[in-house]
C-alpha cells in the first residue's frame, strides 16, 4: 500500500512578542482574565514589512532542510491561509517563486483554523493516488491584520506564524486516515463579514466571534471527529502517543484530552506562547514537539482543528 509520510517539519514565529500586560494598555482586560479564559500569555506579531509569504517561506525552508530535500523536488505545494498576500495569484504560487520551484501544482486552501488539516488531507490523496511523490504543505497566517485591537473578545486570542511539513510517498505507514467536515449554517459565529467589489472593501473587515457559542460547538465537534478517527482505524485511546490539537484555547484542548482520557503530558500545548495562529497552529505545535524531542519517529499522532465556517477535521498518522 502507498502511504504519504511526513519527513520534515518547520515553523516560524515573528520576532515581535505582544504580552498580556501590553494588551492591558490597549483594552479593558487583565493578564489573569486572559490566562484563566484562554491559557494565552504571549503571542507573536508580524512586522509591518512582513507578508504571509515571508512567514511561509521561513517555515517551508526549515521543513525542507529537515527533510533533506530541495524545493525543486516538490511536485505539489499547498498553502493554507486566511490572510493571503493578494486576491490572486495564490500565496502558494508566490511561495513557489520564492523557493525556485517551477512547474509543481500550487494552490491555496481557505478553511481558516482547519486549513492545515484540510491541506494535509488533500496532499495525502495526491500522493496515495500517485499524482504527486513529494509535497510541501504550509499553514501561514497574519491574523493580527484582521483583528480590531479595541475588541477584547478577539484581540487577546490571535497571533501570527507559519508551520510546514514535507510529505513523501512511502511504503511505510504514514497518514492512516483523515476526517473532514464543514457546516455553513454556523457562518456568523466566527467570521470576517467584509467583501471586495469594484476595487473597494465593503463591510466590516475585522474578525467577529460569538465566543461562548464557538466554544460549545468546538468541544462537541472535536470530540466527535476524534472518535471518528479512532473508530475508522479500530484503535482505542491507548494507541495514541500524542494529541497535537489546534491551539485556540486551553479549555478546549483540555476538554478534548479529557474526552480521549489522555493525560495532558501526552498533549502538545503551545497556546500559552503562540496564541491562536489559525492555519499555522497545528504545524507549529507539531514542529515544536518534533524539534524538542518529545515526538519521535514511529509515534502515533492525532492532529485536529476547528475553524470558521464551521470547518473541522482530524488526521491520524504515524510519524
């Protein structure tokens, strides 16, 4: 059987760090309130002269270095983002040009915080069907540019960053199964409602979120998709070495771990330092745990995320 297997990971966080103490000077909030409600203490913000492609390139090059691959060897480049640099061409094509790759399939995926899970799933299908042999998958977002910094319901949550993986065709088990879902009936619970027409921005271009409703739906949806992934592979929770969740809120992460009966020692948590980096969240967390030695080759991982749409999904894999 043909599998797609991760052979390299990479991540990048901008240099500027915004602390909770600094946020206290911008909006009516406190470090204690933010930490208790979200688990977030700091987040990274892109510099004014940094674009999404800049972040993506740094993460991509680190993943390629770990994989000992050249960008020219990639048959497929998928970039998950909600904050593209242009309306078109895709940021994946911009990244492709930066990396010096010519001719590979390249396109963006927009599934907000689930974007990396969606992109990884699509790349897996390309490789399993023989349409690609090696793929570069990147999640990158500069969410700080679609945040109203006077809205304490959203400005405390998000940060900027990029994460990437290199996938390769293999006869050894890699991605075991993927499970994706969406329900547009919840479109107004987490959204940027603005549109662009006639060369102008129409409507509100800042992130709007009904936090309590998002929280309730997220716990339910993620619990179901986790069960779905395990059942599809006839595995129980004990088979998991690591849960690598979307880093949105520590309460959602702990609730999902509790549902899985996983100790928090087997959960990768970066939300305290990174905040919610949207599509970059899962690959950034994965890269951190790979590079610090917690996650080892052969470990069984469950990756999961939920984002505006709603979109949600999980990927079960062996590293």
